[in-house]
């Protein structure tokens, strides 16, 4: 659901910053998936030297995804700023200097 | 845990950070010391990786989350070669950029590091980290010319499309995790067994779509021509060669180890075959009317991705060997062509095909290298490209996909047409009033290496084929 | 299984209906008297002046960017800090390497002038 909202946002939004926000939505959908699967389906523990440890693959993966997403958005915003400096607009539709 | 297995990655990471730091310490300006340093670092890493390859190291650690085998080493050597050639060919180009610092080289090294992680990863999340290390470096590299609106526009487009594709890939990965309870590729395979369900197909399709973006299979190719045109020319070369190979490295491992029983012999195989056929046909046909050289090469690289994916479709040892072999010679052929394009862009500030007019007179050596590289890409017999295509097509015919090999063959004939139109411009048209092309030492060396390798492998392919076989054996036993 | 999702379905229906009802009640009950005071954006407090779409200085964005990047990296410090005693010396060294790499990035931002307010 959230993933589809995000995908819709990326495809339909005109402002570059809104597109980046939609991207975040998609990645957060993934995070929720990972954490939920870990919690509800694979809530297991294993013994290590007699101590119980939970298996947290999903949670740890979500951490990695958050960090990578932040890095990506930081680069994205930096690019939006350079483009804004060049042509004083952050409108995606105006990015037509390269045509296919 | 055995850290010796990680030696190539650790070496490269240290080199990249040191180069970034050195770039900060020395004052601004065109400092020439960076290039030899970068090359030294790359050669060092290549030495370490080559040593591992020769010793036939085979190890996994962290419960199979990371592999150090010949398959990974082969791809690591490929990425490092590509990075080396890019650094060499871009020396003069980068000197001309305003506000030049060491970060260009550091970014190239970080991208190579990401690719190496992709090639070695045995875990889907590790793979994703490697992928993002690579693509984030590429976003910055593509938008490196901040003054040039085209470059930053290409960067933003690449970022949005690339991020969407990795989000789709990641969503697929999260489903795989939900279905199997593990993100380690080998465990995924053992947990899935031969079972197949709509959920598995959905996850598989998402993973395939994510990767198809990275290797630009049609219909997920829209980004390629725009980004290739807008990016600085050496970066375009790096993007076309190395990031594509990295996508293949990871995709092959995921498909052949993780989803072997789901992909092959079922409907996903047919979907892949259709994608490949469309990619080969449309990629080659759309390349024909292009006026910009970089755009033409973009469509040509889409078509080449189609050829490479044929080996993936074959999905056996011969197929993997063919992919490895072709990816390696593709590096040399493409780098040769793009180095010449970089020279032209440097001298004339443009990359239209008509700017190549009279190159045979202005710089006979560059024109000759271009000719050889393009013919190798088209797959004309005495050159390396022919041998590579021969391996690919014979591998897929052995698996019963004769029609696909036939399409590939016909489309290579079509590709000769547009490659030769560049050659015709270089040799037949006078090109009055265009400047002479001066060759610097580094670019001359790059051109020389690419030409020799392309010719040599075309005539005597055995050594590289042996390497590719040994690498393929380490993946599929 | 079905019971679990049944609960979610009930919450969903309730969540959709509740705001609609809450918006509908004042519409029907409350008297309508539009006036100058009512039309303003905020009915109390200072009067707003000028455009709301003012431009921030780009330096502000640079700060924000550096903040976003480094702020999220600290996420890795939390699990490490919680399990610090159990993990031992090796993890300690590892975390120092991680922080050293981050510091190189920070140094880069500093040198490039992202932290100067011009």
C-alpha cells in the first residue's frame, strides 16, 4: 500500500522535492515489511554460550536501508540545489534539456 | 573469520579514503600527483585480487554472507581494469575542469569498491549496500560538472530512476525475506527448494525489474540515453562498462544460486527470453538514427546488455563463462571507443558523430583504435567481439534457444550498419577546419592497451577463456 | 488469521468514518457568520506579513544536508552501545574505524566550506 503510494508520488509529482519524499515512502514501506516479517513470522531465538539471542535479520536490514536512504536523499537534495541554482526552479517537467 | 579473504576490498577502501584525504590536504589547483597515486592504488588492489585468483581461493564467511571465489575475483579484476582505464583516459579531461580536487578519483574508487562488494556478496542486503555504494558514487560522478545544466539534470534523473529501481529491488528482497526467513542467497535457495507460488513469482519479478534497470534491459532502459549524454564522457564510459558488469555479476549469482529452480524451466525463463529478444532488436534499431555519439553508444550498450543476458538465460557453466568472457572484452572495446570520444570532446567540446569527420587524417592512431573497437563491438571475425558472441550464442543454442541466437546474429549484422557510419565519417569525410587531436601520454597508453587486447584476444582467446572457465566453475559446480 | 485481519478491518472502517462524522457535525450544527476576522489564516496571534514562500539561504540547505547525512549514521552506534560489553575489544576497534571514515567525510565538508555562513 505504502509502496504504491510512493510509486504513484514518484510518477505523478511535479516538484523534485516531493518526488524525493515519495521515494522515502517507498523505502519506508520496505522497512515496515522487513520489521514486520521479522516480528511476526521469524521471531526466533538461538542459543549462544547458553544465552538466548533473538535473530534480528529483518531489523538490522531495516537499519541499513534507513542509512542508505538518507545518503541517497542527501545526494538528491544536493542535486536539486545545483539545478535550482542553474534555472531557478525545481519543476521536474522543466528538465527537458536532454530529450529521448 | 578470515580477513585475508577480504584483502582486495580492504585495500581499495583504504586507498580511496587516503586519496580523498590527500585531496583535502594539498591546496586547490590542477595537481597532477593524484593520477599516479590512484593508479598505484588500483594496481595494488589488482595485484591482491590477481593473487587470490591465481591461488584459486575459495572461501565464504559470516555464514555465507560474503564469498571470495574465482567468480568474484574475475569480476573484481574486470572492475579494477575498467577503473584503471577510466582514470588513465580521463587525466586530461579532469585537468580542465574548474575547482578540480581529488574527489573525482576517490569517487571512481568508491564506485569500484561498491561493485566489488556486489560481485562478492552472498547476502541480499550486502548486495544492496554494494549496489548503493556504487550508484551513489555514480550519481555524484554523473552530475560532476555542476556548471553544466545538462550534467546535473542527468544526475537528478539518474538519481530518481535509480532510486526507484533500487526501491523495487529492495521490496522484492523484503518479500524474499518474508517467504524464506533469510537473506543469505544460499539459504534462500535451500528454504525455497523447488516450490513455486505466486508470492515467489512476485518477489522474483521485482528483483528482476530492479536489476533490469541497472543493466538497462528494454523496457527499463529509458534512463540510459539521457544519462549517457549528460554525463562527463569518461564517466559515461565507466557507467556503460563497469556498472553494467556489476549488475550482471550480482544478477547471475542471485538467479543461479538463489532461484535456480524457480527461474529455469518455468515461466520466468520465458519472460527473460522475451526481454532479451526485445532488448536486442529495439536497442540496435534505435541506435541507427542517433546523431550524438554518446547517445548512439547508449543504445548500443543496451543491445550489448541483451547479448550478455543471453548467457544468463543459458544458465549453465558455458553460459556463465560466456558472460564473463564477453563482459571482459566489452570493457576493452568500449573503453577504446570512449577514450577517443573523450579526446574529441576535449578538443572540440562536443560529441556529435559529425565531429568525428576526418579523424583519420587528424589523428590516424585514434581513428584506427576507434575502428577496431567498433568492429569488435559489432562482432566482426578476427576481433575479440566475435569470439565472445560465438561463446554466448553457442551456449544458448545448447540450451535449445535457437531462435534467440538467430535474432542475436541478425541484430549484430544490423549493428554493423551504425558502427560503420561512424567509421565512414572518420575516414571518408574531409572535416575541414576541425582541429588536430593531440594525444597525451596517458590517453595514448589507454588506446594502445585497448587495441592490443582487443586484437590479441580475437586471435588467441584461450588464456581469457581459461580464466572465465575457472571462474564459472567456482560458481556452478 | 481471519480474526486478526477482521480487527484491522474494523479499525479501518472506524478510522474512515470518524473524521467524516466529526467534520459533518460542526457543518450541520454550528452557526455560519463569515467576517473579516474569520477569514484570516490564523484567528489569533500576530498578523502575518509578506509571502509565506520566502527563500531560505542555500547555506541553510547545506547545513541541513550535512546534518541529514551524519545524523542518520549514528544509528549504527546505538546497537553497538547497547551491546558494548558483550562485543569486546574487536567491536570497539571496528567502531573506531567507522568513526574515522565518518570524520574524513566531515573533514571534507569542512574544507569544501559547507559549514561557513556567508
